[in-house]
C-alpha cells in the first residue's frame, strides 16, 4: 500500500514548520510539489527550500504537480469547484500510481494549514473513493490567520465572543449583524471596500510570514482606499498576492 502525508508548511516562513511536520517530511520518499506557473514560482521555490533545509537524508525525489486552472465560477460556483476538484484528484491519482511504488511514502506540502480554506483533504477523499489503495495522514501547519493575529498583536476574538472565518465572496453580502470579529480569506475583489465602514476597524496583511510582508491596521473608513492601492501595487510587482484580514466592530 502507498502512503501519503499531507503536511501543512505554514504561511511563508520556513521557521514556522512544526517539529511534527519536519519529522513527517523526513519520512517521505517522494515530495509532490504543486506548480502553478511562473506567476507563483515563489511559492514553489519556498516548498523546495523547505525540503533542502529540513530533510536530513539525501535521496528523496521531487515531482512537479501541474494544477489545472479553475473555470470562472459564474452562477454555478459549487459546480465549477466540484469539476476542478475532480480534475485535480485524477491528476493526483495518476501521479501516485506512476511515481510511488507499493510501500513507498509520498508527501504533499500544503500552504498554511490543510484544514483551513484549502481543498487538499477533500481532493484526497476523492482519490481514496476512486479505489486507489492508499493510507494517508494529515499534519497541521501555522495558518495565515494565526500569523495575522500575531503580527498585529491582537486576539482573534473579543472576550467571551465568537469569531467568524469566511471568504470575500460571502462578505460581499454585508458584514454579519450578529458578529463583531470576522476574518476574511480568499478575497480577490476587496469586499471590504463595499461595506458600510462605520464603526469597523481592519487588520490587513499580505505575504504574511515572508520577507515581502505588508501590514496595515486602523479604521476601515480611513484605510479602505489605501489598502486597495497598496494591494494593487504589490500584486503588479510580484505577479500574485495572498492577503488576509480581520474586521472588528468597535465597542459602542
């Protein structure tokens, strides 16, 4: 039976690798490295640097994994995502069969934490359901949400209150009336700029954990335009951007 390790590698700083994740990395015979093209070559390079830094015994192999483009969501978001996951699962299965012998261990290095707004675990469930005989384990990583809170020196929740983690797509419908702390991920359209900013503070970060890290915090009314400008400039400079932010309602 083949074995697959799903390893969370953190949000961009190799020093955020956990001891457990490093030990798992050292059990792998083959490292499957996602390749999302030249625009995101820095993400591939970081994974490769983590392997060089933490794998103690030479002889492991790296195999590039071409990630297919997702179609435009349009009005059928779930249908488009389902099709995309199916294509990735088929690619994973083919690579596992071709690159891993029976009894060998492969590893997928997942940005951030595999359980938080990442699809790898759902895709692995599809691979298993397809009938390929594999065993697999998951190793958590430090997420961008944790790094965001640490960099801004803030707790994620108010005293005794919940916190909502959501996406820009859902925030576009408005700031939830029953929440005071909302973390937003995967917001390519800057949904914060469409909200009524009255009474809201924003804690924003891009390229968290990397040398290119950018942080801005303050009143949403004062920072909305500035964050949009800084974000656009950074994306143009790097060719890609990963950003996360928290919105918090000020106490009355």
